[in-house]
């Protein structure tokens, strides 16, 4: 599995944050807490990184990734009751737009930490 060790570390940090804080905080609180855990683990983590989106080599917009770890994994955070398909689609679009290989959607829900792992798939050529 691509970046399995790194994603395991990130997920472990998310569980540590949840075990310490519990449920009910704003996404921004979990984001800042996760940054502390990631950095204490020795990982390079940046928050609210502006990423530009291009269409046919022309800029068409931008978004801010919650966290990028080691320059390769996008971490999208939520603090909601239940994840929806649109949240997964958002992460997949981020991966496509940035050419990042792996993304984690982490929800700090009232029921615990929920993690969805997404890998950017390359388009296949048809002959």
C-alpha cells in the first residue's frame, strides 16, 4: 500500500488527539492539535496550504488544504456527525488537482475517529 507507514503515523496521531480531546470541538481545534501531534512525531506538516487548480494549464481557482504531511499526503479534516460521499469526492478532487498520490479524510465524530484513505488513480489510455 502506497505510503502505508506514513498514513499509519498520521492516523495514530489523529487517534491520540481524539483520545485527549474527545468529541465536540470545532474542526480548527482538531487541526491545530493534530499539527502538534504530527510535528512531535517528527513529521513535516503544514496547515492551510494554498493549492492552485489549473485547467488546460490556466489557473481557474484555488483551495486550502487542511494539512499536507511530508509534502505528499493531503489530510482533509471534518468534525461532523457523519461523513457524506461529497466529502470523499472533495478529497479525490484535491488529489487530482494537485497530483498528490494519497489523501486521508479524517472525521472527529461523536462516535470516534473515522478515516477514509484515498489514492489518486491515473487515467488509463484506451487504444
